[in-house]
C-alpha cells in the first residue's frame, strides 16, 4: 500500500466482490420475507425474527473472522483464502433456497447460506483499506459501494422481473454472479505483502475495551451511531416489499421494483459522497445524510398511500405501472426513495473509513469486525422491533416509517460529539 494515490482500476475490480454479495442480499431481503409469509404462513413478528438470523450468524462469525484474517499468513494472503472457501458454499446454498418445499429444509438452506456468507464478508471488506491509503478510503469505499449498489439494482430490477417468471430464477442468478465475482477478486486483486506491525495485536474484545476506555469517546460514539442508524435503515429495507404490498397495494414484483430506485441513486451518489467527504469531512457528510433520511421516512409515513402512488414522470425500467399494462412511472414515493438513496450514500460510504482510520494497517480486519459487530447487532434489533410494532398495530406496515427516524436522530446526536475518524494525510 505504498501508492500515494487511488488505484481506480484495482478498486473497481475489488468492487466486483461487493457486487456479488449485494446481489445475494438484495434477492434475499426482497423475496425471502414473501416465502416466509405466503409459502410457510409465518406472522409478521416471526418473519422479522427469521430475517435477523443472518445477522445473528454474522454477529458471532464476522468480528472474530476479521481478527483472524489479520493474523493469518498464507501464500494467497490473509483475506483471499476466506473468499475462496466461503463464496462457493454461499452460491450453492443460495440456489437451493427457493426449491426448499418444507420449512425445515428451507431453514437448513438459509442457515448454510448465512454461515458461509458470514465467513468471507469481513475479509472481503477489509481488502479495501488494505489496498487504499487513508486519505482515499472514502472515495474507494464509494467505488466499491457503487459496484455493490449495482448488485442490489440487479437483484431488485432483474430479480423482480425474473420472480414473475419463476421464484427460483432470482436466486439462481445470484448464485452464478457470486461465483463470478469471487473469481474476479481472486484473479485480479493482489494483497499487500506488508501487514504493518508484526507484533501480537490486541484481540477484538481488547480493541473494544480500548475504544471504551478512550477519554475522547469518539470511537465509541461512531460505533453506537452505526448501531442506531442501521436499526432504522435495515428494518425498513427488510419489510419494504411487504409494506409495498399491504400499505401501497402493489404486487411483490412492483414493490421490489419501486424499492430499486433507492439503490440506483445510492449507486449514483456513492462516488460523489466519498469525494464530498474529502472536501467537507466525513462526520459532516454523514450528519447531512442522517437528517435527509429521517425527513424522507417521516414524509413516507404521513403521506396517504394514494398520494404516494401519484405519477410524476415516465421512468423506464425502475418505474412502476400504475395501471395494468400502463407505462412505467416515477411516483411520489419513488422521489422520496431517490432522496433516501442519496442520503444513505452520504452515511454508508463514509462510516467504514471512519472506523478503520481509528487504527493502523495491522488491525484493519479487527476494526472492520467491530464495524460489523455494531451494524449486525442493530440489524438483529431493527427487524424485531419493527416486526412487533407491525403486529401490535394490526399489521400496519406503515409503522416502520415512523420508528426508523427516531433511531436515525439518536445517531445524529451521537455523531455531533465525534472528533476522530477523518482521513489521515500520511
């Protein structure tokens, strides 16, 4: 990592790994709730709990795997071996999910998927700061998230169309793409030969204690802010297709298509948000995003469903037909989701660079694991809170849009006290 500039070509190639991961989770989050609700007849609360199982698996696997990858020394490097083992298992398990006819078999397939995906995600993410100087990590994270956002668009847009043909097709597409993406990372990304300080590094728990005991508390505030904003965002993402069906009256495919404008504009804003943070700072960029996202969710809550489906302008591909066989239109809800996508880019692109810039190269995997520890805890809490809120309000799926801003504003307050995590020029 001796380069003093951002290697765009290498960063885009690394982004293919994020592309594959994002296709898998985009399809999983869009259609597994539908299977659980309609194929297996689970309640909203049970759907919410089931949709946290991936995060429970990640909670126990991703942080220690990140620290393990910091210590691993192999001819292939310290991150690539995890990708080569985990990605093929993920692809096979994911392809089997839609053809599981009974709930125990469905659980077996998804459990295998969740465990294998957790094995290789943190090492994949840690490759970005491994190969990128500190001052360019927001920009690099913008590029890899640009690729990841394309993966989500493929999952929702192509997945929505494929789902109408067969519920299995989006999953099989995801399996194929995750294999191709992992192969690209293996063939074209060369890990750095130097790993920073070779002395024994503190464990993940020791690193967390170090952050807690820091008088400045910036690291703790960043991690807690990540926890709260992911509660808000992940819960909305988990229940959106059911929200679209039950509150807006759309079918599953059109619900996924409506949501696809969010990752589309996340993609378009990903790289600009990284460069914006380079100009005005990561903390300020994140804070702006939190305010915009809170306002948009509140507007989605208070605006009547009929008004949210008001046509604004023709929009091929990611628009939705307002009448059977009609032209695809950008709706008022779509406009709000566009602004949500831009705001989420401001937040998400700059959070991981803030966390890894609390430490040095030797502990990047460990601090990436801490990032996932807090984001994963929130992704467990969020869907459960919202699932119970939906059920206790008589299956009112609109409740997710009023609960989310509460947690986003708590995160905003925490970010106001952060003093570390900006780019280092050295």
